[in-house]
C-alpha cells in the first residue's frame, strides 16, 4: 500500500486506508464492471491505475479516469507499483502464470477464475502466504453471492459438514423454465441461448463441469477437503423432460442441478447431478439464473446464501469486496465501520407503498361511500375491495387495498376513519412490500 | 496475541495463528455454547482462559478444560493477559462499562449485545480503533446468520441502499403459526411461550423494539446511516387475526414482521411493522423462528442471508467467527485457507438417498414384475409407483421411487435394467435430496 498517501473519505465504506493501486487483467464483462465500480470512487482508497487486454485500442472507453494506463503488455503491470492485480481473463493460461508472477512480484491478487482456483487454489494461497501477500477469489463461486466470505468468515466458528447448492445459472434457468412452461429440453435450451443465459457450446454448464469446479472450491474452503474437480462425479441435465416435473410434483418435489458435498470422516461424498428437491426447500424456489448455497454446520445448523450467481456487475461486486478485504487486512482493520457517517441522517417511516386495510364493521348501507369519500379527500386511490363470505353482519371483516401512496396520507385517512360509527374494532392497516 | 506460541494445527479452520486467550463474560445459554465450541479445540489457536459470572459456583460445569479460571470478579479478566473478551451478559449495564474497560485495557471485544451496539456501536468502534484493538458484533443481529460480516465483507464492494428482513424469531414464529393453523393471536402467543419461543413478557419482541435495535445496527453497517434505534417507527403485531392471512392470500401475500430501511439521499426511511409480503418473496417462506435478511445494492442486486436467528449454538458460532476474524487480522491474514487439509480425502458419489426412476416403456404385462425382481436382487426397496393417465401405451412413462439406498446399488440395478426389451428409452434415475 502506498502508505505516504493517507487519503480518507467520508464516502469510504468499511474503513479508511492508504491508497491501493489496482490493475485489471481482462477487460470483458466482469473487468469493465470492476472498472465501473472503481471509477465511481465510492471506495475511496482504491485507485484503478492499469487495464491490460489484447487489442487494447479496441477496448478503450472514455469513462475511466484519464490517468489509467491501458496496455497490452502484462510486464507493464508487473513492473509498476500496483498493489492488487485483478485477474478476470478466465482460462488456465496465461492466467495461472500471470497470477504466479504477480504474487512473486509482491502484489496481492483477486481473481474470479473458478477453473484455476479449483485446480491451483491451494498452491496459489501457499505462494501468496510465502510472499506475505494475499489472494482472494470470492467471485469464483456464485458471482455476487458472498458465499466464500460467508464460509471463511461468517461461519468460520462452526464445523461445517455439508454444502448443497445451485451453482450454475444456465442449468437453473433451463430447469426452472421447463418446470414453468412444460416446454421440452431442446426448445428451452435454444431459448436460453437466444437470451444469453446459455453459451453457443453449453457443454460445460449442462454436463456439470462448471458447477463441479465451484463445488471443489467450496469443499476446500468450507469443508477443508482438498480434491481435484475431476474427482467429483457429474451427470448431465440433458434428458430431463416435462413429465419428470409432473411426477416430481406428485412426490412433493421439483428438479434442480444440485452440487452436493458431505464430509464423512476422511471421505468426501460429492456430486453434481439433476436432483429432486422438496418443494419446501429454499433450493426448490430458486428461479432463473439465481444461485443459492446452503451450508450445514454442527453448531449453527443450516445457513443460506442466495443472489445473482453471474453477470458483470454482481461478479464485480465480489471482486471489489475482495480488494477491500485485502486493503483492510494490510491496514490491520477488522471488518468494522470505523468512520462515522458524514452526518446523522433524518429518519422517517414515510415509505410510499400499497396498503392493506382490514375493516371490521356492523354492516349497513353507505359504508363504502363513507370510506371512499375520506380516501378521495386524502388523495388516495382504492386498488381493490375484498369481501369473503361467511361472516356475521354484526362483525363483518372486509379489506380495501390502496394503490401506492405515502404513509402519512394513510395515517391522515386513518384518523378520520377512526371516528366512523360503524367500526366494530379499529382498522388494521398494513403496508405491502412490493 | 501471544506471539511466542505459534501453535498450528491441521484441524485449524481458516488460518494458523498465535494462541489467542479468550474470556467469556456471562455464562448463560450463549456463553456456555461459546465455551462448548472453544472446548472442542477445533479452532486451535483460540484458548478459553476465563469465565466470569455472578454466583459462579452454581454455574461451574465439568466439560471445560481444568485450567479455565472461573471468577465473579471482572477485574480478574481485566488484569489478565486475555486477548479477546466475549461479552454475552446482555443489558446496557454493566456490559457497556465493562466493554469500555476491556478495550481501554488493550483487549479486543466480541459481543452479542444488540441494544448496546445499536446505541453505542459507533462510539465503541472509535474507542477500539484508538486503542488499536477490535470490536466485533456479528452475533448482535440474526444470531447465526452471518449478515453483519456479509454486509461488511462480502458486499463491501457494492453501494447498498435497501435492507429488508425478518429479524425477530418470536414474531415470525407467531405469524407463521397463525398462518398455518388459523388459531387466534392469544392462543398462538401462549403456545410460543410454552415452547420457549416467546418470553413471559414478550413486549420487546411483539412491539418491534428488539427488531429495531437490530435494524439500527444493519443500517449503520450496511447503509452507513447512523441513527438511534428510538428514531425508527415500530408497530406491534398484536391485532393480526387469521382473517388477515385469508385476505392477504387473496392478494398473493402473507404477513410477516418486516424490518425495512432504505436510503434516499440524506434521508433514511425505516420501520418495523407487520407487513404484507408477496408469497413469491423469500421473506414469505421464512417459517418458525428463522431469520432472513435481503440486502439490495446498486451493482449486485438482491442478496439473501438466512438461517437460525437465535439459539445458543448458532449465536455462539457468530461469536467464535468474530474471534477468528480478529485473530486473523492481528496476524495479517486475509480470509484464506492457508493450511492444506491434513490429507487429500478419498472422494466418491456413494450417497445414500431415496431415488426417482422414470421409465418409458412399451406397455405389456410383466414389466413391474421384471423390475421388482431386479430391485430385490440388488437389495433395494420400492417406495412408491406413480403412473399418470393420458400417455400412449407405446411410449408410456411411469415412475418408481426407491427407499433410501446407496448409489452403487442403484447403478447395479440400472445396468441390469438397461438390458430389458420393453424400454423405449433409457431410464432416468435421479437422487432425491431430503
């Protein structure tokens, strides 16, 4: 870290620190999202200084700071005073070599490279440690879902023995789509490809090779089982038909591509397979390209992490979070929020939401007219009126739902409504979270 | 840290470190769970040295190491060489004073005290920083759900603007119970009290005072909005009736106690209220005393953290994870897994699960008999047989579900089944995750 520069900013999340110079290797979807976040300078001590890519002239954009150096030569990065190298090129080569060179040159590394970390994560961690530098790879599994940090940090105090998850968005998109539409596999795959949720060659996703690399990383990080990804059994999701969802439903289940690892003494059970999961499980409710991981520990039971498993921006959040984690530890900070916010903000409950109002009335003509008049005066629109049969006229519950409006308008209406003589008990007004 | 002792252990999760001496203040449910985890010595560099409680003679247990010092006098802890003081007494006094004294004496602090951190978190963080020590409070919100570390670490790279959650297990137990049973509020509250899910005086939980302290902490940590808990509007869940769930369902919703904060420029919107949430939302599916937090960021979108919000063991996991985080930063470690596992374990997919087998056959007599014979020879029991109407006899799909058995037994049966002449296409066999 450039300790001479002790720039601090009220906008800094998570700790003041000396400036940290960052280079990005690979200016694709993730790389440009990382650059975007760093260029917003919310994370003040992080400063983007280099972007390295082939054909860099074709890649240049005008929204990064002028002093960022664009280069095609990795040696420019290696020989610079960059603190953290972000590797988001993908592939095993030259990414692996470049990471080794960066660590050996005394730079910390953040990578999103699942195939590399699944194979060489342990070796690279040992090298980083030898160099008294750091390597972090939170973006290598489940993109924006902070499961690596969750296992390494939030659940560090437990003894985890089981990890189950949905780690491949392509498979989940296809399976949840077949479930919803009843369309056949090939048609659904073609749709996923047209929408960009599946690649032209979807083999790695469909056969489970992508997910098993991620499972190998989670097994090492969460279960301390260091196994090569190739040792994990995979099964394709090809062959799953709409009829399988019909029968699964009869069994109270649906079908998802589940990555599953369990420690049994010195043995690791692990597989990536299309699997029936109970409809009541959080895994059953994961739709589209979302990811979800459930970790089970001896003491803490089941913990769930869910969110966007892919995409430039979510993955870039994981990358930037890792850079911040490295700057903090190099500054001796634990994950505190040391700087007070710039000012204590004003606080209110003036949310703008739809509302649910349940009235309990002694029924007589004119009730709706009376209520409508009050709502109109308060500038509130009624969205729906619900009345279920089977209640006594002397204590009749019915519901009015309101279009989105400010809480204060509802409160004003409530004060006037409280005076109405047909109410048997106070109106129950609840906001609706959309 | 006692840097002279560089004990390392293959059992150590998340980094080797010098021995770290830990004192526990308060030997109640959480305190004894923390002692239990530390006494298992899986987290090798952590060593429990002191337990401080009133009437300590009545509290003593025989399963902590003999060299742990039991005391009623906080000064024994203060004057010792303890590195980390764990405060799990609860209440504002003397907890606040003791934490200040511990920090001032150069010790780091881990606490589960939500009311104290909601009020004094910022002040205590500043004090810790001044003393070059750390304070961590991951257990103060949502017990075992690693949401504080998730916001501070895993999502540090995002700009979060909204946090919504179910932060009070008592309210969620009551509301999800009314939803499931249709029983009235008072009866459900009494049941919750009988089962230990609600206290004799449940005011803090039902009125939202417990949840708003947690929301104030999350707003500070995740949204950088530092507001006193008293400034957050609360509404009781009393008055919610079974009929409200009926009407909510008509609107595609259910009702939960939702803690909700949103940043709008310099203004914070915040409230804790019973709220309608869409049945498709993860919040709607939280049952019993579970907790769930959804954080929304500018770049990463929605991220979900869920699990056990209370209970001695889950809360103790959060405490121990915080101690580990502090020892790591004091050792200059980022959240790597630096030590290779003791040995590369053997790996297999020999899970014992129920199975789903979908056959597609040319229908004729004797099919079930043929299959049953094979299953019997392989030692597999059939659980159910499902056949839906409306398919052609020439390509008839039906399903056999199997009782739990080893994958290898199913594979053996599959090889024999593949030879049967009535199969129109290969059998689709899927494991069932229970």
